[in-house]
């Protein structure tokens, strides 16, 4: 599948390029099971409490995050959002903690 077919590919690639740094930040707060955010323009990684992050989303996105987060916790993975402010995109992925 090419980027043209799946426009989220570049966001996943950005998360994968920063994966070791995201994992290190996650482990700092692992006992709280944070939701991670990587901002492409800022090149910064943030760790947010799940409940606070979820409140900032639309109702539909809240439901989607709830399912994804519960599955990630069950599989010992982390939820990582990648934000691209220039293209106004925010996409989440479940990635390995290690």
C-alpha cells in the first residue's frame, strides 16, 4: 500500500522514527498508563493521563480511544497519537512498549 492509498502512513512512519524516545518517555510514567502524543512540527513527545486526554476529544473519538486504549492495556501496548498541525491530522496507533 502506498502513501497515496493510506494517507496515515507518513504519521506511522513519524511515530516509528521516534519510537525509542516515545518508549522511554512512556516508561517514565508507565504506572499511569499514559496516552502518548508526538507532535511532528514541534518534534516533541508528550505523555497525558488517559482520562484528561480523552475529555479533549469528540464523543465519537472518545469511544474509539476507549476501545483502543482498553485493547492496548490488555496487550501491554501503548496508544500513541501523532499530530500534524499543518495538515490538520491527528491519528492514533497502538505500538509496542518495548
